[in-house]
C-alpha cells in the first residue's frame, strides 16, 4: 500500500444557496459539536463501551502499524489470537433475536444447516486520518441539507452529520463516508445459481472524490461528488465493457451521468438506467444499480426515519476471508458465502427505515438500514418488495485498512431469500492487486472520450 495523494482539505460548498433553496435541517450548535471531543468519538460514535462490557471503549482505532501488510496490499490479522465466544445458529437464534436483523433471521430459516454467525470479542478498530476528523468537526457546525434533504451545503470531505437528527442525515454519512480520496482496485464478483454454480466476473474499479482531483477547482462542478469507472476484465463474453459514472451530490438538481462502452459494438452510449433500480452492470440481474456499495445515489425516492440505536451482531474485522491463502471456491457456496470464514462482533448501529414515497417507483418498497456507528458504513441492510415481503439482505464483511486508516470491507454480499441466489462482490486473491491509492486523477480522465479511448485499446 502506498500513501494517499491529494486528499483535499478544501471545502467544496455544494449547491450555492439560492433564493429558492431552503435548508431542511440545521447544523448542530458549537456546544453540541464539542461532544465530538468528549463523550463522542470525532465521527460521532459513543466513545464509552456498553454497560455489560461486551462493547469496549473506543480508544483511537487501530494504529497504522497494527500488523504487517504485504507488498501487494494484503493485511495480516491483528486479532488472529482472539478466541471465538459463541456461535449463533438456527437452533439457538431466538436467544439472540434482538441482536440480529429480520433478514438475518430469514437466512437462518432458509439455510438452517449452513448459515451461522461465529461471534468474537468486539474490537473498535475503525479510525480515519486526522485531517478527516478536522473536516467532520467543521461539518458538524456548518453542513445542512437542502432541496428536501437531497443535497448538501457547506460540506467538507466526508461525514456531513456526525450527530444526525434524521434518517436522511444518517444515510448521507454512509454515502459520503471516507474511502481514501482516490483508489484503484481489481476485484471479483460471484453471482451463483441456487446450487452454487457460477462464473466469476473480474472488474477493475477506479474511484476518485472531487477533492482528490489534481484539477479540482472552478472548472469542475461544485455539485460533483466523485468519478467512477468499472472495466470488466473477464469472462471473455463481457471483457472490455466499461462503465463511467459522474456522481453528484444533489441528483434532483443534476442527475447522475453514466455511460457504457460496449466492447463488442465498440460504441459508447449514455446509460440513464444506471441509477435507482436499474439493473446493475455485470450482475446477471441479481442486484439493482443502487445496491452497489449497499446504497448509493440520490435519497429522493424514500422517506427516511431515524429509528435510533441498538446493539447488533455484525461482520467486523474480517481479515481471514481477505487473506490470499483463501481461494474463491472456499468462499463461494450454495446459498451464501462460507460463514466459517466470517467474523461477527457485537457493536452499536444506527437503525434507519426508508419507505418509498407515494407516487415514486422502485422495486424495493422499504429498506431497513443498520449503520455501523464507528464508521457510518452500512453493516446490514434488509430489502422488502412491493407486497411487504422480505426479499434481500445485504451484509458488509468489514475490515479496517489500518495502514492508511481507511474503514472498508473485504466483501459485500446481497442474498435473495426468495430465490436462493446472491452476489458476493469485492473478493481478491494473491494474483490480484488489492488496492492502489498512489495515483492522481484529472477530470479529463473521466470523460466519454476518455472512456471511448480506454475501451478501444
């Protein structure tokens, strides 16, 4: 792993206030923001542990030298000596019913012999660089939502609402969370049939936030959040296809722009379907576009309710499954990934319910979010269909990239509890570079012409 370049400290003021723009939430007072240095962590989590001692105090997260990192970016497990505390299975699930989601309960019911949760001591490993903490402190007293909650004003770098007052504020923290400024990664995605058979799809992703661009400034829209490209490397029937996305903060004011380069046709075309419940690129119809990264895009189609906090068993510190010693066929099984490779811990999560607005359309009528308090990453996400039936459940197989102070995950999963299929995205092995954060990006690299040129090579 290499050092992060160009993490912008400057504020990009999103959506300059006009006479018609009305803030729908206010920043917190300086007195409340001061709790980010006392009772709360700099990102808004409770600094103290729980009364039972099963969740420890946050003491700063993992240091950058917590364990060795290989030359190609694989992490040693700093908690390899931890002993398993207990296992939740279909037989004893009711003992832990208040600590798991309805979707996880459905997984126990569908796969009573194989779906289980191995629970380990809780380790609060998450942290980010000091300059991000400083930006969060500024956001706490400056950032507000506008346009009915669908945009941000006075937003700086990441985590606009460390002390959220509404559901939409909490989900904005996930959407804008710190992911290293810019990164490039080569990953694999499996979409198994119900019997486990699958063809692995390998992607090359590049992602850069606006403030990490070398030419960020007046020429770049102040509404820009990030640029994203995804190139298919295999299988051969898809190889060469490329997706380009220009992601904006307020997508009501300025909708997402997307293009797809089709290698077979050697053509670049606009792709307005790459949004909301449009079919996800290269996913065989097993996820929607806004399922990528658990939830992405504009929040404008849902009503957002902040339910509160709860303690929950969630995947955490998953270095074992991310090891180069683990092969793809050890991870991918019928119905779900190999749960014997997944580490769960008890942590506090923010609970948010998203209900489809009247008059809006989406295949998910309701989404039930459980968001990790320490890093604002969605940990578990249940999806419901138009009839109110539980349809899909997502889990973030999380880990901390401690050498760069980046909260991340080894794999994102999305299980269909109705038809038995699932998606496992983000896998790496010893033959593939894990992450590269040592590249500089210009806005000129993310144009349709650049997409066309890169795809034809």
